[in-house]
């Protein structure tokens, strides 16, 4: 789910797709000259210049985690950038009934576009459908509704990609080490996102026959659980070469346990993109050497897309007249070589 600066986010999200689109357009174009301009050249694309006023309703869960708080901040700051955007933001709630009520209030206010990060995608599907049927397009942020009819566009992170990139990073670091051993500190095991991250990690490690995952513990995305579960892993595993931790918030606790145990004989890769992780990576004085992003800047991108929807425009850099139906943010690996680039996007 990040970019060097907010202003370059669109380029990061859509750059590869735009290149692909350009290749396809070139491949399908005759070599003969024509006086007619291609339709794509006249495409109205969203940009930073003021346009039609758009009221965006934003509803998210309670910011009880650093990443969720960063989601809210990114949405607010992005909206403030545009003089033509009015943001109607609800008080975050993890109570599904309360969040449904908040979204229904935004529907009744007849906002132009809705951006919704549901506390529970399945439970809020019906209110997404209600908005769409009322003619209010919905940008579904991260936690996906059960039906694609409940949203116009989905924007979110790549949990499988997080695990995959973490596994490849560790694999490349250990590929020349015989009988390398790795361990995993996962998040809540009852969440599909945790299962996807683990699957990606395991699939990546299959490319490195010298590496074996020897232990795994599931924490709860909290500092306390990270410290407790990491202490258990350290006690059970006297020797290993690398650790992947799914979440930088619980990683704060994991690092405490590692320091208390006096261990520094392995490398650690985190997940999500917390500022504390970036700072530790930059200092390069401990075991934490990298983190894999789940960028909260996706909320800024959701505001961009909602604005484009409200103005009836496409995305700059893409040939299509409409915004995409799905945008998956890349899970980049941040280490000491590129941490300065990502530092402004780190969440607290």
C-alpha cells in the first residue's frame, strides 16, 4: 500500500500501466499518416488544475493502529491539496452498524463520490450497493466488498506481494548460505490478509532450496503481542538466519524482545512502512535491515480517483476515458539503499 512525495503518487501507481497501454496503442496503429487525431489525445484526464467542484464522502474504521491513522491523514492531506474538493469525513468506527449509519448519512447528503475503507468488507457490502444504486460511485479502499457491484473502483495493497517480496529479499541475502534457517512472525491468523502474506513468503522461499522455514508464530498487530510472541520464538530457536515480521507496529515489540535477549545474529525484515522502521533501517545499527510496504498512501490515491470520477475524467498517463476498476499498490522493499526516498511516507 508509498511514494517519494505525494505529487508523484499517480506516476507510481499508473506508470507501468501507461507504458503498457502505450505499447498496445502503437502496435494497433497503422503506419499511414492521418489527419484525424486519436480519440485518446482528446481524453479529459484529471490533473492538478482546478475543475468541477466535487464533494467526497470518506468513511473509515477507527484509527486504532498506526497504519489506519495514516490512512485518515493521507486522505485529508490529499483532499486539502485540491481547491475543488470538499471532504466530508466521518468519525472512524469499528462497529459495523455505526459505520453503515455513517455511510447512509453521506448518501442522504448526496455527496458526489464515496471513499470507504470498511471495518468489515462483507458486512458493509449492502451499503456499498445502496450508494451505487443511488448513483453515487464508490471507491472501495483496501478491505474489499463481497460484490463488485458495490463499488466502481477498488484501491488496495498486495498482501501476497508483501510476503513474496519479503521472501525474495531474504532469499537473495541467504542464497549462498548452506542450510539457512528463517522464522516468521505473522499477524492475526484468522485474517485472510495474514494467510496471503504467509503464502507469498512460502512461495518465494521455494526458489531457494538451501533455505528452510523452521518456525512461525502469530501475533496480533500490537506492540505487546509482538514482544511476547517474539520472545517465544527466540527461546525456541537458538539459531536462525532471518526473520520476517508481518507488521512494523508489532515489530516494535519484537525488537524489544530481541534486544532483551541480546540477539544480533540474524537479519530482520518488517512489513507496512512505519516511520520507526525506516529510522532503524537508516541507522543500520540493529537487526532490522528492510521493510516491505503496505502503503497507506493508497488513501491519497483513492481521493485522486474519487476526484476524477466526480469530474468525469480519466487518469493522466492512461489512454482510457475512465479510471481503472482495480488499482493494486506495489509492495516495494525499503532498505538502506532507498530509505531516504520513502522516509516522508512513514507512518507513526
